[in-house]
C-alpha cells in the first residue's frame, strides 16, 4: 500500500503500518500548527515527548528569555523514533487526553 498525500511537504515513510492514527496509511487527518523539536523521552505506548526552545520577551527588562515547550505526540508504527531524534509534528484531532499531535517526519 502506497503512502497517501497528506497535503504537507514532508517525506513519506518507507515502512508500512496499519495504525489507525497514521496520517499516511489511514484516513486520519492533520491540520493546524506544525513544530520541529527533539524527542526527549522514548516512545512508550506510541507516545513520545517532544521539546523545543522558544524566546519570550520580557517588557520590563527589554530582553528575551529562553523557555521550553514539551508536547506529547503520537508515533505511528511506520517511524523508528528514539531519544535525541529531531522530528516534525503536526496538530490533529485529540487522540487521548493529552495527545493532540502526530509525528510526520524523522530528520536524521
């Protein structure tokens, strides 16, 4: 089965999967925001924790401070994700109580 076009410019996975929450091999749609971050916790029950830095402006001191954001994302079976990998995630409908994102690409 060939990976379907999801409308986002990312590389298609080489492996196939039968995951119901895979945007490439099922009818699961993605929409909304896209982020790029680093996996800080190994996928457990197909959930990975992705972290990325952002700058927050402090008006009082007229400077920026670094803040971090951690997002839980679903890892479809067609991706091999480990700690330290750089991944692209995109928003989807809620998968569970805390998961609203899906991994779309693993950048080596």
